[in-house]
C-alpha cells in the first residue's frame, strides 16, 4: 500500500466529517481504547469545533496513494477523491500546560487496516512540522502500548492523572 500526506484544512476536515467519524470508530473501538461509536462522533465534533474557531488549527491526513479503480482519486491535485487512511490534528492551547501556550497534539488516528506501516509516525512528524516551533504536549491513555510508542518518538511523561469522571488513567507527555 502506498500513501501520501497532505494538509487537512478545516474546511476539508468538515467535508470529510463522516469519514473521520468512521475512521475514529474503527480505531478507537478496539484495544486499548474500547470506545463506543458515539465516542467517535464526540471526538470528531470536538475536533471540527476547534478547527472552526482556531486560526492555529493544524491537521495532516494520510491519503491512499493507490488509484486502483481508475477514478483518479488519489491522483486529484487536491486529494479530495483519495481514501482517508489516518489523520493527526492539533492546536496551541494551555489546557495541558496550565499556563504556557504550547502546541497540543490533540488526535492521531490510523485505521486498523493501515496500522503497522509507518503511517502513524509519518502523521506525527508531519503534524509537528506543521505546528509552531517549540515544545508540544499530548494526553493519552496510560498504557504501555501508547506510552512506549510515544517515548520511542521522543516524548517524555510529565504527568499522570485521572481527569474528570474518567475511569482510566492518562498521561501528559511532552516533546522537546
């Protein structure tokens, strides 16, 4: 499988809402998340709300680079016909830092059928390159599957917590 990365502007993300929801439902329905389908809707709607009201919203999409049906899909200059394999999104905020405005990696999603091919790492690197210079933060489940991956990618754990009414532990991680 081939893929390519492309910016995912807010308007394009809104146009692809149903695809984003389907992708999140697939990715978050299994281990380690085990989220119900409604969780995918909430995730995407939160993302699109942020995209609509933030000038600093950044997102990168992984698009199918194969054009096996002859439709021109991934060959379109704007990528609108290409299948969405994954995406990463973020913005500058103080929600995780407390007071220091810092770029937050808010979502990194790769469909189960596309995992294990380096797409997640490419999305991660592409999003951080598109964000402002300086440190970045993220919050994820405190499970080895996730924390080990982000540690390999240069992140360090700076805090552990159980936010709000959550039944699971989370970590806040910082990238140089």
